[in-house]
């Protein structure tokens, strides 16, 4: 079993979690995404198979148009339990 992966602070362009080889389907026991502040692009979760997914306390903005969804959980995300709370999408104008 893999060790816990966590980070505190910092700036990241992209986070990718994937199975170690192409022929292996990975599974996550618990995935928690919290306290993110993202801007300037999409925040998309896809191809996740998990026991529990928790997404809370995030501020997400892709552009200055709220009709464009910057945060998307795709249909191929499956979990026994999905917890979503206190997430907001905000209008963030490009610099």
C-alpha cells in the first residue's frame, strides 16, 4: 500500500496521480482535496476510482465568466462515498 501523499503551501501548475504501469488500474482508498485556491484554468477530476472522495473548502476560478465551469467532476469518477462541502466558484479576471 502506498504511503500518504500530502502537501502544505506552494504553487503548482498541475497535479497528476496515476497507476505505476499502464496495465494496472489504480484505486485510491481516500482522496481529500481541501483548502485550494485555483485560478486561470480548469480544475478537473477524472478517471478516479476511490472508496471516499472529499472535496471541501475550495475557491476555484477559471476566468471572469461564471457561466464557464472551472471546476468539474467528470462522469468517470466513481466512489463509494463522495462528500462535497463549502466549495465556491468565483469570477477571476485574467491579469
